[in-house]
């Protein structure tokens, strides 16, 4: 499963604090959550390919902006070095979650598997 491969790839970079969709209450920052944005099976004239292009969003949350930016670079480097799939970071956005007072970096990756 590609989600399990994503978690395997990012476990070290996020010190094991990577969660599907929503982090548990009380989790220590920084941490990440991931979700599938879209999965596209590749089809061509002779039928369906054995490859799929999935887009995953990885959101990183933390209280220190500089440390979160460094973590985003570490996550992107881990995805670039992945051996379980081919990956490209296709977008990055900096946000601030005011009610929770967390900085957030939203990364979107295109994964070929």
C-alpha cells in the first residue's frame, strides 16, 4: 500500500509523529498529518498500466517557524531519496493556524508507484 510506504519513508524525518488525516489529542509538536488528495490509475490505448500517480498532502505543524521550515526541507529530502516510489514535491504553502497558534507547512507530493 502506498500510504504505508509514505509512512515508512517519513517516519525517521518526523520522529514517528506522522498521522493519517488528524493528529491525536495532546501530540507533541512538531508533527505531521497526511492524506490522499487523488489517486490516478494510468490508462493508455492498450489498457490500464501497472502504475498509479497518487497525490498526497503532508501537513507539518509546529510552534517555531524556522524549525518547521527546516523540518519541511528534511521531509522533502526524504521524499526525494525514497526507494519505495518516485516522488516530486508539486506545491508548498506556509500557513498559520491562529486558534491553535501553530505554524503549518502544507506540502503536496506526486507519487508514482
